[in-house]
C-alpha cells in the first residue's frame, strides 16, 4: 500500500498508541506527544524556501534557496516536503509564501522525517511562529477571506 496517513495527525492512531511507547517508522508515540497534537493543525500546500540549515555546528546556506512544500502548520510547528535531506535535530530557516504574502525568518528544528518516493516529509518544531502567519493560514483553511 503506497498511501500514507500521518500518524501524528490521525486521532485513531493517537488513541491506540498514546502511552504505549510503541513506534511506527521510527516515531515513538507517548502521551505527551498525543497532548501536543491537540493544537489546531491547518492543512495546506504552499510554496516555501529553505534558506539555510545548521547541523552539528555546520552552517549550509542554500544559494539559490531550496524550494520545499509546506503541507500543514500549527502554532508550534509545521510539516514540509522536500527532496533535500535534512538531518534530525538540524535547524532550518524558511521563508513561506501564502497568497502572495511572504513570511520570513521562520526557524524550525527537524524533529522527525519520513522518507517517501524521491522526497521526504519533515516535522519541524518552530519556536518563533508569527501569529500573523498562523492566522492567515487558518483563515485560508476555513474559507474566511484575508483582510490586508
């Protein structure tokens, strides 16, 4: 079966796995992780650019920036898809575009990755998520028009 359901956003999987210490594809589910997933997740596909990454003290600046796809976001993180390999624990700096509006300087730490055919999905913990970015994505996801 080639289809994939993200176990971190699937409530049935969360209920079955919460607190068990069991894992799927290298992701261990704990009660704490299930609690964190209560944050509203906005599903979307949008363009984003990765400007740089830092891993084990080594800085890599991407010139030109690497194009990635933003798949979803919450107040505490986001999920991207990329052909680039980002190591777990790497810090990446992104620029996200939603409806022509650019959100710069988004710093995320890679906390999980899932290989796909030719690409990878990455879960990033973001400590500096702007309220403007999340609100914009939420309005777009719920069909509320964006007011400039």
